[in-house]
C-alpha cells in the first residue's frame, strides 16, 4: 500500500510524494494521521537560510492520529493505563526522540537532552507528521486522547507540552521567602503572540498570574491573546522597543519590570528586550529559538547588575504530554476553548499554502487535515 507525505527538497518548497507503507514489526503501531499542526519551527526549517548545505527532509512533528495497525506485541495500554485498540485516537512521545539509555535519559531523567549514544533499532522511515500515516515504535510513551477532548484541541498537546516545560523552568528556581520564580500573582511578560505565546497566555491565566503582558503582532494574534487572558497587549508595529520596555515597567509593581519574561518570538532582539523587561532578581526563560536565528550583542553587566536568572528551555519530556491532556480536559470548565486557536485548515495537498499562511502570520494556528 502506498501513502502520501510532504517532503522539503529545497528551501521554501514542499512536495507531496508517494511512499510505500512499511511492514509492521511485532511491537509497533502504524497511525493514520488525522490532523497535523503547522509549527513556527516548521516555518523556520522551510524558509530560513542555512550555512550548511541543504538536505532534503520530511516535515511535521505536531499530530493527532488514530491507530490503524497494531503488532501482536504492541502496547495494550497507554501511559495512564487506558486500554489501546484499533481506531483509538492517540498522541505519542516517540522513542526515536530519545534512546532511553544515555546518561541524560537514565540518570538525569532529561530525555529532551538525550545524547543519542545508544545504537537502538532501525525504525521504518514513513515520513513525519505531514503524512497520511506515521510509524510509532512500541517503546514510545503513548497517550490515548480522552473522548471529551476534541481532535482540534488535541493538536495542541505537543506545543502545550513545550510551553509547560518553559513554565516549569521558571518555577524551578523559586524561593518563596525571596519572592523568586513563577507562581500565582506574579507578573508575566510573554514575547511572541503566535500559537505558543497564546497557549502560554492561557496557562499563565489559569495559574493566577497578574498582570499578563503579551507582546507581538499582528492585530489578529494580539486579539486572540486578549481573549485567552492577557491583561495588556503591545503591538511591535505600533511601538518602539523603548516604549514597550517602559510600558511593562509602568504596569508592574514599583515600576521595576516583570517577575518572569518568556521569550517565545524566536527573535534575537527579543531576548535582549527580555533582559530589560525583567525586574531586578527576576527570571527570563528563552523558549523561542529552536532554529538558529542569528546573534545579537549583549552586555553581561546588565545581567549581573540586575541579578536575574536566565534559563533555556529545550523540548519536553513525556510527563508534559500528560499534563497538557489534563489542562485540555479542565479548560472548558474554566471558559477556555483551545480549538479556537485553529483559524486555518488545509488538505495535505495544500501543505505549501499552509506553510506560507503561517510564514505571513495570517493565522494563529494552521492545521493540515491529512
């Protein structure tokens, strides 16, 4: 049986090609993709200039699918013990992302930083998420989508997992008697108002943060952030950097700046702005750079003088997937409908158009119906 998947043969161009469906090994699963999300990282991978020679690749990492085939030794239950069967909607933390054997995985329990020193077994290459089918190794951490979570809500499990880990990074250094770290009542700046920025706005709202200041554009994305809980939005097209920094200070206690700044825009200059928007003793979490976007000069004295904490946030572990599912289950009762973030829908044959729409920032979230 043959199936279709998207391939990026050169910068800025996507082709839909046919591939042979792999033979299923005993403990693995083949998934029929229902929805694939267009991530900002996908956009950068397709359109950014690269120093190294271009190599053709399959694209997409956000997906929700249903079980199409199960090997005789495939998992019979998901990570929460829910039974798995043909036709169930699932999402997975694939074992191909981490080998589970290295020092980072087994000792430090940080699979997102896997050293990939293990040999592992060869997994059939069936394509990434922009495809009709994908191949999931049975060693993966699999989650069945609850019946009360729609497919369009479930497409946000993967990006929400990343957002949750960024919040966990801000929680990590918290010392309550020193008023450090993130928590209820803390002031928050979110730089970037795409899908991730909007999700982080909603989570900050659910966590009791105040005020929540979202910075970005264009207006359709700013309006979505307001709907999802931002107390103030700042349009980068209608203000200077100095004006935005001052606006943040005016909105925060003693005009010092925010307790926590999350950089989600993937713009080097935004990192510098984040240093200046954080209060003395505050925190800055860098979450926007999953591809190389250039460099910017930074004066280390500013970091030292302000005594701020700076944290990188790379990926997530399977535990954040479970937390994201719980948030989606609870969100409706809190008046939050994450499916509203899906503003544009495309067929697989129109994957190029989906990427271009995201590239022009005309959508909050574009999805591909595979």
